[in-house]
């Protein structure tokens, strides 16, 4: 077994980063599957299981380890309030919606736990939400692989574009998060 190949470490990376809810690793798994470096079914299954376990872990922390977890969220009170509002407004759909919202995806499971949401109910809906999230992101990247690969080829030829794209994307995310969490 070759321990230096993408095929070996790629699935471990997918599992590790999907546990934290990463969009990018699921999309990368789709692209690498398109390129023949990974098996799409296995990569998506690994990502779905890890994502499911990650959100269940966050819910568990919020429900049973509240004292230990809350000091880490002192700086994120507005985001936690936004996650609570999303949960109250959308109920079960919040479990599905939160997977796609960068910045609050880790807070919604904790917020639901703090509001005494039923753990079994959360696990049940989180199972389907994890599958949906991974399939939407992974399959979208798989079927859009040619333009994605072309984009990275362009970045290879013009490396000065990479920091510009990063600043635009991160700045846009920051702007959206500030706008969404601002008092009205």
C-alpha cells in the first residue's frame, strides 16, 4: 500500500474535514473523482458519515457539555442568536439549511441543543441533511469539474490572480456575515 498517494490520504482528508462541515473538501472530492483519483460513491459516503457525526458531536457538546463549550462562544453571541432565530423560524428545516450557511453551520446544532431540542429527532433529520448536503455539493462539483479544472489551470498560469480571488471571496463572506448579524 502506497501511503504517499491521494487515493490513500484523500479519503482520510475527506473524513477529517467533513467532520467539521467543509464545503471545499466535499467539492474537491467531487473534482478528484471526476479526474479518476477517487471513487465518487466512496468519497461521498465517507463525507456524509463524517458530516453526520460532526453535527451530532456538536449537538452533544451543546446539550451535555454546556459549561465547557459556552466560553468559546462569548465572541460569537450574535451568530449564536442568528442560529437560534433560524432554528425557531424554520424548525426542522434549520437542520437542512444550516449545512449550507458558512459561519453558522457549527452554531445551529449547538443552539438547538441549548434550546432543549430532542436529540433523537435531531439525529434522525441530521442523517438526511448530511446526505443531501454531501450529494448537492459533491455532485455539483463532479458535474462542473471541467470549468473548475480550467479555472485552476488559469490560476497556475497567472498566480497573481489567486490572492485577488481569495480576497474577493473572503471579503464577500465577511460582508454577508456582518450584514446578517447586524441589529435591525
